[in-house]
C-alpha cells in the first residue's frame, strides 16, 4: 500500500510485543498482532 | 460509504474519539492497551528524553511502537505528527529537531488537543503547535514537511489509502514517513473486520 501511494525504500523494524500483559493480549496473541516501526521516503 | 471500505469512516471516527477522550481525561483507567511511561519503556523510547517530560505529556500516550527507532529526527527538520493525541511523540520530536525545527501535531479529539496545547505552553515549546484535523485531510500545506510521524493511528482509519495519499501531499519530495503501527500475522475474519466495536478494543 505504501508503494502504491508513492513511497519508496520501505524499511520495517523489529516486532514489538505491544499488548503483552495488557487486557488486549489474548486478542493480540490470537491474531499474532505486534507493533512495528516503518520508514519510507516520498518519491520525487 | 465507499464500497471497498470495511466500515463507515465517520462511525469509526466517533468510536475512536470516544475511546481516546477517555485516555485523555482518565489516563489511569484500564484499557485494552498499555499507556504512559510504562508503555514508553516497553516500546524502547529514550529514557532520558522521556524523563524530561512532565507526567501530563506522557500519561495519555497510547502508541503501539516507536517511530523514532529506525532513524532519529535531525535538528531543524519540519515535522507533522498525524494523530498527535496528548502530544507525547510531538514533544519527543520537538526535542530532536530543536528550536530551529517545527512540529505540527494534528488530532481530531478535542480533549487530546486541549491537553497537548496546554502542555506545550507549560513547556514553553514555541516550535510545537497542535491543529484540529483528520488524517485524511491534514491542515498542512503541500510539500511542507521534511518528516511525517504517526503512532498507532493509521490502523484506526477506515481509508488507509486516503491517509497515505494525504501524508504524501504534505511531505516534500524525498521527505520521510516514519510511523509505528500494528500488523497481524494471522488473517482476521472479514466479519470481525466489519465489526466497528473491535477496531478500538
């Protein structure tokens, strides 16, 4: 989707256990939901 | 509603406003996600930078990752924070870009905006301001930003393509998008994705 929107050079960081220990942990585990950092540049 | 969207954008916005109004006015309440300083530690934010911020700048933080982890911002950069909430990431950004830079936070929840504006004033941050607006219609001129940041916001927008197009509009050519968000490793059933109550927990 980023590339379709005119971004290039997409980088993705390590997965972070965003919901571990929170009330939403069970749902997060069920669908393997993690937080990620993304970086991309606007194409010229 | 556009046929290819899973939920009605305005209904989802109302749901999101309600949830994050709670986070703004009662950050100590129990949510399905972590908040505040504990969350900032969990997500790997720079402890020294977070430690300089007062509680009101941190307590309503509800991000899902660290948009600064892949690359810190540079002094003098102009930054837009999409869905700035109570301003935590904007204040971290303001520290990184310094007084020669500029930070514009954009949020749609009045209680979050009031909180971020009050904190910026209390901190004397003349180079950070907060504007009311939507991720799909940012109140920022074309090609203005060197960097757009966002944290846990785009997944709460019904039309993500529209959000990315708007972010591209406000970025200068070659500018960077640095955002954090959630992604699932297993497919979520379509019926669940159409259930608006599940979008905000």
